[in-house]
């Protein structure tokens, strides 16, 4: 509530506006001078009305902290992000700073409007990336907006603001690219070509196709995650890489990403064969071998980085004149096979390690629609009496 203090013939109205970047309480004040012809009762009524109006202005965020966006965002990195975000998320946020700071970093938090952020988003959608030579993908623009919104969200939590202007910002739809996924025929051809590949990569890509595991999950697999007796492989961790941190082991993307899947016996047999091959190499290298217990390693046992299987797949496809789809496409392939086989959305989400079934439904809406259409056609065909012959009389 506002505080009213009488000073001579005037009144000082003070309103608390939360806390500043230094953690100290921020207050805003105004002076109101009553007209000379007002009675004491009229003055009391009017000063209270002025106090309510002034407090409403403050609550709308029109008067708040004077800290600039860049200053507060850097404090957010130190106070919250570095201790709570996964390294991959933190690394992405850090790389987004330059463009965001150039656009709104010099502006005060309380002066940044939805219009400022909308202009930034619109301009970013028209900008060409130096790295790719193409316009920024919609996902990249969403990441920038998410970073800004997260900083504002922290300011709200700290009591420095009462509104997040990002909630009124719209990201342009952009060009929607269809997921590049191998057909069943291409997958069968790929698996056939894979028979001549080294055992490590034959196992890696066969397992990706049959599991739908993320690349980081594949690289985080350890031998203790393989249960030969029950033909089960479990996801318990991920292996990631950032420029600042290097290669590191992390928790799974979500709690539900920790999961166990059962596999055909031939995959478990391939695992046993590969484990024996790796043990023989470990014995041959002796002290040069780095014992990490990882399934997929470099020549000396060190964990494999994510670019190694990616580059191997590129060379493999080029050698066999085979269409190249990135490794993540095998995850989409796995999802499409499950959906077309009639597996329900909840079970597909569990197999893929999605935190929410809605995520699965959103990402693979097209596949579910196709599967639903096939179901409809099946019922329609079964009940199409026009195709049936009249029974003999």
C-alpha cells in the first residue's frame, strides 16, 4: 500500500516497487498539492484517491527499477542460470546474448515494451545467419525470445516488475520444413549396406533405429546399462559437448527420459560381440586405454564426441551414394514405425522419453493423422457393402 506523509501544505505519497538489481527495496514517490478552496475532508478524500492512482501506475510496471536489461541479465546468469540450467542450455543462452544486448541491452527493464521485443523478433526473422548463409530458423528466433522472457520472468520473481512484455510477442511462422526421414525401403537398404561396416558403427546405427534414443543418450550408454538376461537397455545419463565445458556427462533431458527398453535377441548378441571386441582392444592397448565403461568410445576408450558418428554417417552415405539424413532422423523414423504399428501416443511418448504426451502429439501430429486415416479406411472398407456380392437365393 501507498504511504502518505503530510509536509506543510503538501502531501508526499510513497509506493514500494519491489527490489532493485542490488537487492534493495525500490520506492517511487510523488508530491501532491491540494487546491486552496478544498475543505479538510475533501483534501483527505482526494489525497487517498491520488495515492490509489499512483499505486496503480506502479503496479502496471510504468514505474519500476532503473536497471538496464544487459546489467540485470548478467546478474541473472550469475545468480540463477549458472547454478540451475543444464550446461547445454546455459551455453545456448550465452551465445544468444550478443544479438539481444545489441537490440535491448541498453534499455531499462521498466522501459522495454512488447513493441521493442516484437521489432527485435521481426528483424531477426529477416536476418541472414553468417554461419549458414540462410535466414535464421524459427527455432533459433524462439530461443532468443525465450532467453529474453526468462530474464523478465526472473525480474518478476524478484519483485522488480509486474509484467512480462514477452507474453504479447508473436514469432513469425516462417517456412515449415518437413522432417527428413528414411522410408521403410530406404531403411532396409541402409541396414543391408551396414552389414559390411565396422561392428561399432553397425551396432550404433542398428540400435538407434530400433530404440529411437537421442544422440546424447547413445553416447552416454555404459556397459552396466545392458541387461543381457532380460534383453533390456536402460538410459540413465547423457554425454554432451559445449565449447566452454568440453565433453561432459549430464543427467537425462527430463526425468521421464530415464527409461528402459527391451530389444530383439540379435541386438543383444551384437552387443556381446562388440563388448568382446572392445575388451580385446582394451587388453591390446594396456595403459593407453582410458576405462570409462562407455559403449561407444574413441580408439583409446575415451568417450566418443557427437561429431564422430555424424561424420562417419556422412562418409558412409557418400560412399554408397545413399541419401543422407542426420542421426536425429532415425529417432523420427522410430517414432513413425511405432505410430504406424498402432502404438498409442502415451506408449510412444514413454519409449521416446518425452516428459509429456502432448510433446509427442505435437511433434508427430502428421504421423498420428496418417495412422488415424488408415484406421478410418479400414473400418470403411470392412463396412463397404457395395463391394460385397448378394447372397445366393
